[in-house]
C-alpha cells in the first residue's frame, strides 16, 4: 500500500498533453472563452485603474465611440468608421506582406524599413517630379515604392540564401538604416521650418468614395484575398510551405530553396513598399521624422502586424478580423485616455496586452490540454499498479 | 462565433455607410450664446509639460468664464500625431458639436485638409502656427505668447545672481579660470532646435543677463529634441564642464537642472546655476534653480472663448506678454541674490510701459555693428522687422505675426555643433 502511494506521488499535479486537431466546436469554445476571460480581466483592470470613478458601461461606450463614432450621430459614425477602416486596411496589408515570409519561417522583422523605403521613394516622386504629367507620375509613384520595398526585403534574403546570415537581426537593423535615410530627406525638405508641410495637392492620389485614402482600403483588401489564393492554391505558395517545413525536404524535392527565399522576400518587401507608398501618396501626403512618438508613415505596424499574422495563423482572410480587433483596441483605448485622465498614460496599452495575452493563451489550449492528477486512477494506470504490487 | 461577429460587424458598417446621406446634424440651437463646446487636438498628454500647460490654461479659462455665467465644455484628443489624424479628429469633434477647434503643435497646421473651409461656423486656432493670416480663411487663427519677455526677465534674475557672485568675490578668475574667456564670464544655454523660436528666446535671455552684467559670452548647444531628459542632462553637463556659471534652457524637461543639482550635491568644484522653462523646476533642483520662464496660456484661451461666446471678432495673430499677464516667471529659488525681487519688478514695469525694449538694437551688435534694418527674417517675405520709436531702434518681435521670427545671430553668442542628429 505504501508502495503504491509512493508511486502515485511521482505523477505531477498537472501535466500538459498535446491535442490532435481541435474540433470546430472546441475551437469556437476556446476562442469564446478567451475573449470572455479578456473581457473580465479588462473590466477588473478598468475598475482598479479608474479608482471606481469610471463605470464599466461608460468605459466600454467610450471605446466604442473612439472606434465607430458616437452612436446615432451619423456624421461622427461615418468619420470614425472610415478612419478605422483605413488603419485596419493598412495593418492588414503589412500582415499580408509578412504572411508568405513567415510561412517560409523567414522572420521578416524588417517590415518597418520596407514600408519606409517604399514611402520615401513615392515621396521623392511627389516632391521632385510633381511637374510630370499626372498619369505618368502616378504610375511612377506606385512602381518606385514597390521596387524600393522589394529591394529592401531582398537584401537580407540574399545574405540569408547565400551566406546563412540571421535574417531576424538583419531585417531589424535594416529598419534603422531606412529610418535614418528618411530622416535625412525630412530634414533636407523641411529646411528652417519646424515641421514638414504636406506635398502639393496635385501630387496626391485621386480620391475614391470621397476620401483621399479610398484606394488604399480597396487595394489592401484585394491584396489580402489574392495572397490567400497565392499561398493556398499556387505552386509557388506550396513551395513556400515546403521550404518552411524543411529546407532539406524542399531541396530533395528539387525546389531551388535560394530562389524561393529571395522571391518570397521580394514579394513581402514589395507589398510593404506599396503600403508605404500608398500611405504617403493617398493618406499622409508627407513623410515623418523617426524621433516622433508615432512614426506616421509606418504607424508602427511593421511590428504590430507580426502579432496579427501569428494570431490569424498566416490565414490572410482571418487577418481582416484580427486587424479590426486591434484597431478597436488601439482606437478604443486611445479614446479612453482622451476621456479619463486615469487612462492617459499607457494604461490603454496594458488593456491591449491583456486581450492579446488571453487570445494567445487561448491558442495554447487549442493545441494542448492540461491533465490534472485525479484521485480516480485511469484504468490502465490501475492495472499497471496492480501488476507492480503483485511483483 | 467568428462568423456571427463578422456578420454583425459587416452589417454595422453597411448600415452606417448606407445612412451616409448629406444630412448634417443641425445645431441644437438652445442658448448658443451662453454655452460652447471646445475641441482640443493635443500633441501630448498630461505627462508632458508643454501640453499640460495648455490643458491647465483651457481649464483655467473655463473656470473663469463660469463666474460670468458661461458654460464651456472641453473635449480633448490626446497624442494626436502631425498627420491626417488632425483632420479626422477635427471632423469628429465638430460632429460631436464643437464650436472651436484648437491644435497645440506647430506641425498640426499642415494637416487640416479642407475641414476649415467646410465648417465656416467653427473657429479654428492653430497655436504657435503661422499660416492663418495668409490663408484668407475668416475662421482660422494663430496665437502665441511673447515668452521672450519672460525669458528676458529670467535673464535679469540670472544676472543678479552673477553680479552678487562677482561682488562677493566668490566668482573670480583665480579660483575659476575655466569660467572666464578673457574678461568675459561664460554662460550656457541648452536649446532644442535651431529655429527662430529658440533663437529669439536665447537672445532675449542673454540680453536680460547682459543688462545686469555686461561682460558675458554665451554658448548654445542643441539637443535636437523638444523633450529629452537624457540629452538635456548631457548637454547641461557639457556646458558645466566648459565652465558656464549660468545655464538657461529652451527644452521641456528637467534634465539640465537635475545635472547641475547633481554636481552641486556631489560637492565638485563647479559654480553653476540653472534657469528652467515652462514649469517650476525647484522640486528637482532646489539648490541651483533660480526661476523658470513660463507661459500663461489661460489669458489667451479666455480671450478666445469669450470672443466666440459673445459673438465678437477673434483676434488674428494674438501675441501678448507681460501687459496681459500672458507670460511670467515662476517663484524665485532660495539661491537667488538679494534684491532680485526689486530688479524683476522694475524690469517688468519697464517692459509694460515700453521703456525697456527686449531687442533694443543699441544693446547688441551683429558683426560689430548696430542694426537699423533687418529684412531677412525667415518666412517673412522681406518685411522690415526693425522699428524706430523716438530714435530707439528695436527688433519688433511677434508683431508682424504671432510666431517668433527673430533669427539673427548676435555677437557674444556662440552656437556649437550638436551631438545629436536632427
């Protein structure tokens, strides 16, 4: 008897076991539970930080207003929904750009730099070639941003493909180089003014749906759909998946791994470049200085998009929802800070952290389950123990 | 769950877009004359001194107007970058019923889009901006304070301290040879950027000091940032090591005074005192801070709100100083010399009655000569900036437009290269 007790004590209180593919029911259940947990944790957090002066209803309605406008106020709703849509589309675009690289297990942390280079290339056309015929100038603006973004992505890819350099560090460092190049132009164009004015209106991308950035939303969403089919249905998409799973298998199957790496990073960089170019041409009409709190060309989405890509499991259509969720959190917590001084300083970011933590934590429970030591011994266990005592 | 959420979101979007008629929400009328709503687009939040000063100014104005039976509601949009967010936020604030839109950062003014033209009933003010007068838009305004006046007065405070150190013999060429450049005593200044706003400020500070102690030279070193404790501390230390006895600043943090206090507390053989900016810095550096030059934005905000409430014209390019109490210096520190109070009062009185001109051309030279004309101020279209009043030539700062335009580098002040990239 004492023997068997000793044996039972060896089993840990809780252990982690791998799950098979989760059923749809379980997947929905886990996601719902993690969102519910996020909601509860955020509520507790709001009550604590707000010191009881901020009611939950008030807080969540402010978050809603900051994202979707004041309910019932058509004008406000229109303004804020368009704004949310364009930023969500931008975030989506960067996540879509990262998807093929990440699927290949090439950790492209350099989206910021690729966006900046694309944006800068377009800005140079807007600043210095504004006298060209408009159609020619618009084509040039798009072409150069795609090329510059692609080049910024291909450089670390070539080093990785031929010399096996670490792409994470390489792409990260390329961000800072790009930022400083943009700073150089920013300072040169700004001259003695203390901020850079916007480029002349004649150089802006034409409006769509009454918004200067209308095209951005359309193009970025179309890109997400195209990328979905590219990754799922094309030969190149399949090659990316194989290289990602095992470069040796890919080589054995006759795939030119170097070519795939370079080609995929060219695509990834090109889309980032396009994102930067369109942001400058259609939305900001200006470039930015890297020491500002928010880099207005990238909005910091080169990094935020990494989370989006992971949460959506590289499914570019799923990224649409995640991008909207992140926008709700960013804009909602921003408005929380506008309305309540208690939430002004980074408190909103904590809430974003709580939500992301819960969602990522939920993903863990999709793939693994916790097995608790139970008093009722599982049947096989009992059998072995009986055998043990027999011996 | 995902699908339901997606359908709901899509439905919400479709409904709202479908509802986008051309209907504009009508003003709810009511007693419009007695109550207004103000939307403020701010570059920072209450953790940043510059924005906090604006928020305090607005809140002070609201309280002051309440006593007259006026009801002003404030709505803030904090941490708004200098991009299209300005237009979006302005539009959204107007949709929420705001009658006045205020931005507080210079770069905000480039990003209004067409919101000003589209809303002729709304008053727009770009604080520190310089485009309103030239825009020909009747509802667009700029404003700034004459902070160079309080900088001049803070220079007088520093001058009194320097004079007392010299008179008592504490400061002398034998014990502190590093603090002398020939006959002249070294002064330092931590500047943010090389813009006219900063040049105007440091020159005013220098001239205030010089009005008490004539034999001084000043070194200006830039941090290339409006707010960086680390850089301001490093530049402050650099200037201390150069032997500067007084360190002034036009940068928003307490980095430089903290560095001076640190050296003072450590008991190193440096003689150095600090003059701050924007807020009282005595709690950070109680033994070495003399005072801070500061703005009182409440004066302008009350003027603006009252004009809109009473349907009176809003002043274009409003710029006031001591005459309207729009600038001030913070409480004097314990390190200040005896008699400083009287000197400060006398100087302020002089500025108010016009007997003291901050940029009096007889008090400074450029290339060894006194100026009688200057038409090269940046962005001023060759306008004459020097005025002659009863035979006294002076640079007429913040009169042609609110934002400062004094960008002359005068003799006795030496700008040295910044360690920080722009």
